[in-house]
């Protein structure tokens, strides 16, 4: 009886690990989608209000959730007080500091940092084109994640169950 209960617990635990992996994939996709949403809001504010960047970050921060709100509020303060010489340095450091808890893959983090290279330009057209280029690249990354996610979820669920059964067979 103890072996049977132990076997069920092992299978349940490994199945749960597979499901947890699939849930983490879904959360990562949601993070990318929310970053896309924020960039669209920034782009809209820059194009339609022609406000200074600090003000744009403050307006968008009001409509976002944490940790993005904290990041945008910090960007607002740093841009207004010009704590650094270049906008790109402010952008990169704030991403490293405030968005590290998102655990973005290095590719996505680098792409987000590249956006700040041209975002601080005085020309609104350059900023708009840069944001659109970033959004296009982000769309491609989101599609890649979506395509692979369904298969990865299915595989992780199957591997969880099969791994549990394998462990039970080995231990019995």
C-alpha cells in the first residue's frame, strides 16, 4: 500500500513540475505582450502629445502595473533631472535595475535596451520609426514564443507524467 501511495505521489509531483513549466512559459509570453503594450503607449504619447520624454514616461506610468510603473516613474525622474549624460545610459541602467525581476531572456533584454539608443533623439520621427522597428521585432519574437509554447507545454506535461512513471518503475 505504501508503494502504491508513494508511486502516486511521485507521478503527481513530476506531472506538477511539467504543468508548472508550461505555466511559466505562459507568464513569459504575457510579460512580452505587456512590454509591447507599454511601447505602443509610449509611441502614441510621443506622436500625439509631442511632450518631453520625462512627461511621456510619467503619463504612461499611471496606466501600467508594477514593476513597469516603478521603472517608468524612475525614467521620468532621471530624464527630468538628467542624472546621466546620455539618455541611452539612463535607459539601460533603469532596465537593468527595475526590470531584472522579469527575468527576460538576454535576447529580449538586449532588444529592449537597443530601443533606448535612438529613443532619446530630439527628432520625433526618428523616435517613432525606432519604436516601430522595435515593435516589429518584438512581434516576431512573440510569434516565435507562441509557436513553440503549445508544443513545449504538451511535451512538458508528457515528460512530467512519463518521468514519474519511469521513476516509479526504477524504484519498484
